[in-house]
C-alpha cells in the first residue's frame, strides 16, 4: 500500500471517527451510564463490597453451569480492557485534549460501572450453553432472545467482529512498536525501521496464535496469571514516581479539574485545548480503555460458572474501577506531575512514547540520569504485557461473533486471520489504526446501548430480588 493511498484512507477514516465521537455520542454513552446508575439505585456503591466478595471466590460453586470462575471471567475481561488504552490512550487524550481529559475518563468509569453491571447481567441471563458445556453469550444473544430483534443482533455481531481487529488487535500491536520505538530508536520521531516493526509484529502474532487456539479456558488461565502480575508491576512503578513527587500531586489534581471545565486555551492561545476537546477525547479514550457500553466484556462474563446473573454483573462492575480509576489514573498523573503536556510536550510524542518519556523523567529524578532509561523500559514491558493480554482476550470476543454470524466452522479461519492482523497492525500508521478503532467502537456500541435501555426495567427487578434474597443469607 503506497504512502499516498494510506494518507487518503487515514484522512477519511479520521473525519468519520471525529464525526462519530462528537458530542451526541458522548451524551449517549455517558447519559446511558447516568441513567442506569439511577435506575439501578447507585449499584456502584451499594454493591461494591459484595462485588469484592464474589471476585474473592466466596460464592463460587464448581457445580454451577459455565466454563470459568468469577475471577477468571473478570481476568479475561480485564485483560481485554487493560491494554494500550491505559498507556497510549491516556497519553493521546492528554496530548490532544489537555489534562482535563483525564477527568472525563473518570466520569466514564464511574457511570460505566453501572453500564457494565447491566450488560453483563443480561449476558448471563440470555447466554447459550451448548450440550458439551461450552458457552456462547454477549449482546447479540441478549438482543436476539431478550428483545427478539435478530437483525439488530446481527448488526452488533458484525460491528463487534470488525472492532475486534481494531481495538482488540491492530491498535495493541501498533502501540507496542511505537512504545518500543521510544526505547530503541535514535531518530527524532522515535520511529523504528519498518523491518523492525515487521519482526516485532511476527513475534507478537506467534505468541497470540499459541494461546487463542485453545479457546476461552486457555485464554482465561493465561489472563488470570498475567493480569495481576502486569497490573501490580505497572502500578508500583507509577507509584514510585508519584511518591517522589508527592508534593506536586495536589497541584496535578487542581490542573486536571481546572482544564476539564476551563473554556479558554492553554498556553495563551498557542495550543487550542477547549472543554469540548477535553470532554470528547477523555470520553473516547475512557470508553476505549474500559469498554463500558461497547458490549465486548459481556462475551467473556457469559462464560462464568454461576446460576445468578446478578452476581456476574457485580463482578463485571469492577472492571472500570480497576482499569480507569486506578491504572489510567496512574498514567495520567505521572504525565501531569512531570509537566509533559501543552507547550511542554515534545511535538513528536503523542501516544505510548509520551508516557515512556514521562516515566523516564520520573525515574531520572529517582535514580539519576544514567538509569532514567528504566522508566521507558517499564512502559515498554507494560505495553507488551497489556497489549498481548488484550489481543488474546479480544480474539475470544471476535470468534463468538464469527460463530454467531457464520456458525462454528468460522472460528478457526477467524483465529488465523486475526493472528495475521497483528502483523498488519504493527506496520501501519498510528493515526489510521486509532481512528479505525474509534469508528468501530461507536458502531458496535449503538445496538448494545439500545438493548440496555429497553431491558433496564427487567434488570432492576432482578437486582432488587437478588439483594432481597442476599440479605436473608441467600447463597
């Protein structure tokens, strides 16, 4: 593909993505979260402790139908959400929308917890359990069996299938090579030679193929091992920087809140970051990171071993909390505390390389200039682990959609094409891949949001009944 053709495609995909992620989409997605928060009686608060108990395994029953435990289902879904959005997505949001974008990411997480609860509760209620014990579930089954809308169900499955190659695949591979470029490249733009991009793409693709061929059980085992390790590794590294610069943290929060609502430009008009840009980029990257409202996570949670749909909804509720309120906040705070935004941001640094630069500066103040490269390596290793786990988990989402549309015979061909797409993602321009992912996210979210609103009354009734029984020691 020639550079001119890539430029043309990038231009039009960018225009479509910008239009798709305008204020109406922001209002719909966040508004749905607000509506469900109120409708479910602020489930984020009243169900939080019980959610922790469920993840801890206190209510597990091996005899219940399903394929994986609550913790494994959460790990699988988290491994899909904890990806490059936590590193590259946050940096991109701040680079384009200013520090205020981080506030709007928090908003998506808080209200997204209710969205995740509702969507994953429905995925358990309407899942399909095959004679051999395997499970198929997700919004397409919710829409089909709960609303009797087969066309809308097919539309969701098609868009989610397409999205699996964007948000779950090519974006992840692309951000890995960009992050590694910051570490390994001496070029001013920190880009790697095309041949290196190809080599890294092949390495990632081989690692993905080895795991996804085993289906959800193998994916869940790998995810339940990777998620705790990679999350703790990244959070501790960020905390080291924040503890060293603890005196700057209050100022960082003040900056974030100020630019979330300040209608004026940052830098005396040099850089035009407005409230609208902060909101749009914060919500877009927040949704990209925690996937609340997209309808992807319900496909993983549908495989959980439980007879109570509400329980898995409560487990799923923890995803936006862990992904955005904890991990994304770590990234954003490091960037803001180190002052790498606005006119102080090197123009060439926008995504994962911006986060790597911020971590390098943070480690420089901790262990000196000679070892500041360790900060970039933290980001590079984090990117590889986050991206790898996301790619393998999203392959499951994609093959559920492929099975729904084309039947079981389509699963293996899908996995083969999906693996090859990793290589493509590692070698095409960052902007094209991100815009493609943003566009696909909107298209799959629309059918899912429709089902959540139409079925919210039923979920409310199920929730009230469950908590009434739980108070009477129901298990």
